[in-house]
C-alpha cells in the first residue's frame, strides 16, 4: 500500500509538470510529448499501475485535459481538471 501511494504521488508530480508544459507558451511541444511517452511506458510496465488502470487514465488525460489557468498563473496546481479527478480515482482504487 505504501508503494502504491508513492507511485501515485510520483505520477501526480509528473502530471503537474506535464500540464505545466502543456499550458506554457514558451516550452517546445516535444518536451511535453517526450514526458508523456515516458509516463505511458512506465504505466504499461508497472504491475501496480496496471492494476489501478493508470495507463488508460493517462491516455484519457493526454487526449482530453486542456484546462489551463490564467496565463499569468504561477501555481502549477491550478492547471488541469481531468488529471485531478483521475488521481483521486486511482487513490481510491488502490485500496
């Protein structure tokens, strides 16, 4: 259970970074795409991620989560909507 919590927290940090890259007007798109590819690979090969359904959730987030806070926003936690719902779902599924 502790390992599952740590993994979900790790994915959460990566998703916050990913959404920040998505919302940035200054970072090249390939940086975000590389991060997404690495996240999907890790989710596809990790047994706990498979059990919780993280790979499918990531694909859904990458395809549909387009929410960005105000362009002057400095709080990375305010970007994204679907990702936060998915993270909560994964936290309840792991138990």
